[in-house]
C-alpha cells in the first residue's frame, strides 16, 4: 500500500501525471500557435512549421501514453508480485491468495520430509551416505518451512534430541 498524498492519490504518481499533462498542453499550444500564424501569413514556411509541430505533438503524445500504459502495467505486476511473494505470512493483513500459496509450500515441505523419512527407514544400516543426505534434506526443508511460518532465518536447528 502506497502512502497517500494530500490530494488522496498515491504519493509519487501525481507529479509524473502533471508533468505529462503540462508537456502535452505546451505541445498543443505550440501547434495551435503555429496553425494560427500559418493561417494569417498563408505562406509555405508557416505550414512547414505547422507540419513539424504536429509531428512533434504526435510523437510526444505517443511517448506519454505509452509510458503511462507501461507504468500502469508495471505497477500492477509489482503489486501482484508483492501480494504473492511479499505477503508470504498468514496474518491479519495477508490475502487469501498468499495464505493459500504459503499453505501449498508448507504441504510440499511436509511431503518432502515424509519421503526422506521413508528413505531413512529403507536405507538405515545399509547406506549411511543416503541416510545422511536424507537427514540433511529434512533439516533444510524444516528450516525453510519454519522461516515461511515465522519469518526467521536462524539456520537449521541444532541441539540434542530428548526422548
């Protein structure tokens, strides 16, 4: 959410819109003045100035409208990305979409842990290298899942397991 300016519009967007509008108004005034002078003088040079100013007006209009459209699309994509990635925590301000994405990632993490537990059971006492890799995968997956839930980055949990 962007902070609002004094006019109620998101801060930072008003200036660029005003600059584009001011520039468009200036180009339009230049074109109209050229048309008036060309009509009064009725000479070839005046009409050449009109054609040139019309060309500049069209180029400026194309650039302004293209940039505004691209900025709107980029803003929408950034907002969508922020909702999907930045709101990865389920909390009071999170969207249902980000909660669903987080739940899907957590579900995938739990499936990985289940598969690695099966690998440990199947290879325990037979292939210690496979067991070590499975344990390491479980540690990494658990760390990633915990960081999704609590937004911490402490590294894998270490310590002694107490029965």
